């Protein structure tokens, strides 16, 4: 599979089937093989609402402007993991466990190449379903390449 263009490209305000038509009509191909699965999080069975979410890495030297789907997100931007964690610790940014776990994992990496190498081969260890201990605490969660 050879893409007709290379690099990152901003996407117009389209979603669903319209997005796939935009790709096909533009003679483009999605380089999905470049996405690297880091983990898959599933909320515990006892949760009133269940989610099944996958987290991916993609190396990008010159990221395009971020445009968000307001049906899904309230905001988006680029930030270093350590800065995002500091903003969480200060109470400025609320975050949930999966986001915190990935940001903490990323701060242990020396860069995107190290993060991608750590995530490679995570298959089989990628599903994370947090569980609570009898005292209410969350049992340890291991990310790829963590001991």
C-alpha cells in the first residue's frame, strides 16, 4: 500500500462516512499502520456506564492544527506530559485514571522513539480493566514495558 501523499494533513469538518469519502475522493490513504497501540482500557463490569477505549501513539515532527469534534471533545492542544501532570496536580486540569496513567508512563520515556519502542509488542498486555481492592484503592496498573 503506497500513499499518494505523505505527512500529516488537516481534515475538513467531516465525520463518519463523509470522512471516508473525503479520503477516497482525495486519492489519499490513511497510514493506520503507523498508529501504535499502547493500551486498551475497559471500565470494570460493576460500573454503571462502561467504556472500551484504545490509546495509540503516532510520531509527528510537525503536527497540524488541531480541530476538534465538539460532539466528542471540549478542547484539544499539544502539551508535554510533565506539564499536563503539573496542571493536574495544581487542580487546574481535571483528569481521569487512564489519562493520568498514560501521562505518567510517557514521563518515564526519553522521547517519542522510546515511548514507541516501549509500546511495541504490548499485544496480550494491552487490555486494562482497573479493579478495586477491598479497602477501595485501585490495584496497580502496569503499562507496556513497566516492570
